[in-house]
C-alpha cells in the first residue's frame, strides 16, 4: 500500500495541533483533518494555566485576551478568599486558540483539510488506511485528537469508556462597567453546585461563566437551573445584555491501559486526559500531544515504537489518578474543603501550586496529608472585601 503521509491527525484542537506542529517541524509528512471549518466555536472555559502556557510548543500571546493576576475563591457567594500570584495563567477563546495553533502547524509544513470528517480506519501491513467523508488516505500513524466523542477511540476500543464529567458554560455579555470591575481576576465558587464549583472568567468583551460537577448526588438538580441560580447570586452577572448557554462533558479517565495500538495513538480528550479536580483540559491535551509527537518521531526514525508513547504517559496518568483521588475527597464536602482547605493559607498554597504547575497532584495530596494535624489550628485567611461580591 502506498503511504501518502507519515501521520494523519484527526482533530484541530490543542492536542492534535501540538502533535502536528512538533512532527511537521521535524520534517514529518503530516495531514491535519477537521470536520468543521476553522475557526469554529468550541465549548470550553478558555482558561490557560501557567503550566499550559509553558507546555505550548510556541508562544500563545497573539490569542491571549487577559493575563490573570488573582483569583477569588468563595462559598455560595460569600467569604471570598483572594489569592494572588504573578503568572497564574491567561484567558483565551477556543475558536481563536485552535485556529492559531492550526496556522502554526501548517506554517511548519503540515497539510490541512477542513470540513472533512473521519469515518473509520483499517490497519494493515505497517500502515493505516483512513476513510473520510471525501475518500481515503493512507499513513504510517493515525492520531486520534477528535475530542470527547472521538470516533477514532470508539473504533480502537469499542467497549472502552472514558469517565465523563458534566459541565455547563455560558457566554455572558454583562452590563456596562462590569468587565472593568472584574479586571484580570477570576472567581471560583464552591457553594453554587453540589459536588462541584462555579467559575467566572473575564474575556476581552464578555464573561465566560459555568458550572463543573465531579459526580452525581441525590440532591443534584438540573444544571441549567443551578446556572440560573449562580447568575442571580452575583450582582455582576445580573442584568446582562446577552447570554449563550451550552452543556458539555469533560473526559477525565483514559479508556484503556494502552493509548497507542495498531498504528493509532490517542491524545487529549480522545484519550480521556482531563483533570478531574479542576476540569482543566488544555494543559493535558498539549502535554499528551507533545509526548505523542516524541514517540511517533522516534518510531518513524527507527529509534523506538509507538509503545513509547504509553511509557512517556505514565507520569501524566499517575498525576491524573492522584487528581481523581483528590477530587473524590474534596467534592464529598466542598464546604469542609473551603473551610479547612481554601481558607487555610498553607493548603491554599498547594492548590495555587497545582494551577501554576509548581506542585504535582500527587505532591499536593502528600502535602495535604502532612498538613492534616495543623488544619484546625493553622491561621485562616480573612474574607476579602470586594465589590464583586456586593
């Protein structure tokens, strides 16, 4: 079978684009496929942690709308704790981010086919035949980067399931002056949804707000109703000019022990590598795309096999397992987590380290266990005064 490309990447999100850019920059023949035309809207909070910015294969400054310098963590709209740290992260819009990253991959040498949908693959003779809505293409490696509902994953592991966490997002164009009031600050609220949190992220001309729920509980109700309650609780969210709401799912557990098999590699949401504690996906998507590129390049050059991807992913999967355990403990009672965690300066420092990437999930768990005897006695942060919570 004649091979047209070394690698075909299905999906132009952060994971697929990171892999495509790294491979194309190394001289690998890469084809990017996306079922939609770019740019296209993607349901996502659009928060980029400091570690995501560091992991990106090139600077993302052209599509950053705000640099975040502080975050408030509250419980049911009250007792806000202000956390400040330079370089916490930044805000972007996924339509702009994905399109920019795709442009960089194409500039590095990748070919791009938009509005072409992946249908199936057939591995044989050291290559993979990929069927699309426009015909067939052959490659030595297929990368599944096609999101939470990945068709590539469903064919590779028909009975494999990722753990999906529900979330709901609203793009809200607030009343005049609100964006200036919010400035470069995010809000996280642990008391507006059972077993989860609400967020407020400032963008250039709107607010991205939403709810994340780690697991179902008997007292849960419709998430849209909870979102409406979140909006009513905060003065800055009421009286908005326009709102667009969309529910979505965040994959937080891989479907199988192996993410590379039969000439196919899964990355990003297709691989189920979202963070269970925060729901963050972009860092883990980019990280998995970078690790996949390294393993694929080595395999194509005869210096390894695709199984090297799974070896490279061990640390990331270990961190995600630790994060799942932390999420199960924390979201059993967010009220206690807020009281003894967020308001405890030492524990809050661990959580800030998680966001920035200076502390691993496993390290945070170990630190929290070590600090446990002092939780009740340690000095707690006093509620901050801010017009955001009037």
